[in-house]
């Protein structure tokens, strides 16, 4: 039996978190946690041990990079998908070095699903 993938969704925009969560649930992906800042992302990762972390890069209270670093300290193989409305190549470059897929807003849901299910 195929286990549902579990995901935590972290974004400082509550609408984005809600939309993502609803969409993923519809696609049979289990959303085990929501958060609105990097600190919560780390806490949720420790608690829930999700298969995938969907995280916004630009957030108050612990940026996405800070959270990713801490999550990778907990589990170096943690699967993270970074999301950002910021088109900075600096972000993309940094993420590439960490082997983290980067998805720009407005996002392509099919692309996100293919990464989660990879």
C-alpha cells in the first residue's frame, strides 16, 4: 500500500498556506502542519517529521534559509521545496548550492506536485 506523502506548509501569507494546504489535500497529500514563520517551520519539522517541507523564503521571524539550515541539521536528507515571490537570482543561487528546488510565485501547482511525488 502506497503511503500518503506528508507535507508541512510554511508561508507568512495565510491565504497562500490555506490554498496550498487545500490543494495538496485534494491531490491526496497529507498536510500535517502549517506555519507562518521560520521558527515554526523548525518546530513543526521536529514534531511531525514530514516527507516534504514547502517553505517561503522571505518571512519575518526566521527566514526560510535559517529554517532550511536548521531542518537540514536535524535531517541532512530533508526534502525541501522553496517558494518565493522574490525574483532574486541570489536566492536561486543559494538554493541551488543546497540542492533545493525553487518555485516562484505565482506558482505552478503541477511542478510542485511532481517534486513532492518524485
